[in-house]
């Protein structure tokens, strides 16, 4: 990862972003609302549409931080961790996903990108979209959320129900060539689209121990999976 990109992800991770807080708003204004073509829907989700695309890339803007403001982070041997004892988590869930999505946009990946609000409080931003725009969502073949711990998972179940096929997981794993495997997940925004989109998955984005002060982010894996 280039020094400029390391500095960028580090700056992004300095934002503590409890849902609907001041720092989340500042983060969105700085990193998302400056992207050409990005718009805000009626709930507050940010969406960048690629006309005709059948692929949706999903991530979320909120973290489980308990307070607004900035925090200090450290990077050692490609692993990001907290330096700030006041913070309750690093927030790589899902800053890593946002960073990856922005890199994909920069690279010209032809997909529709949705930066969901309020994922950590039950996926309310994606649930709102599913209620308001089911016909539009049904035009997609795939929703892939950049929101999963670890370095090896492609999720095929969420909330104990099937969300993606084994064939999809195997095909994506083969294309990425990074030894990913099908795995069972818990919940992220793609789960709210399972009745509308045939393949709804999420992929490991390199964080570990999410929602805790021991949370870390593997920058080497993150860079590799973005490239893949």
C-alpha cells in the first residue's frame, strides 16, 4: 500500500462515528459527498449509480463508537490498532469497507455503490431502501457487502437463512484467487435484500475483533482484496 493510501485510511479511522452523530456527518461530507455523482436518498444513504450495472457494492457509514470526535490509531507492520484508551473500538467495521469502495470507484469499477446509514442499529438504512424501492433493487443480480471480519470468508447465510449460493461463493473465490471459502455470517445490510436480489453476500475485509478495543485492521490483506 502506498504511503498516501496508508495516510488516507489512517485519517479515516480517526473518525469515531456513532450513528447520526456530528463526526459521522463530517466524515460523510468529507469522503462521500465529494465523490462526483454521489447523491443522498430520502433516508440519508449515499448512492453512486452505474447505469445498467447488475452489481451492487455495499458498506455502511456508522460505527459502534459510544462518543463523537477523533481518536488516535497506530500502524505497526501493516496492522492498524487503537492508541486511544478512551475509544471502545477502532471502527474498521466498516471504515475498511468504505475505503475499499472508494478505491474501487476511483479505479472505475462498474457497479452501483451504496453507503448505508444505521447498519449497526439493525440495518435501518437498507431496510428503508427495500421498502421504498423494491422494483429498483430487483434489477440487481448481486449485492456484495464489504463488511466481514477476517481474511477468508464469503458469506452464504445470514440470520440462519441462505443469502447466497454455494456456486456463487465458489466462483468468486476462484476469481479472487485468495483462498476464500463459503462461511456463515450474522447480519449486514445485504441481508435486507435477500427477497429482492438473488445473491446477497459479504466478504472479509480484513478487520478482527470488531466492536472491541482490541479491533485491528490488516492493511496488506485490504490492499490485496481491493486489487483482486
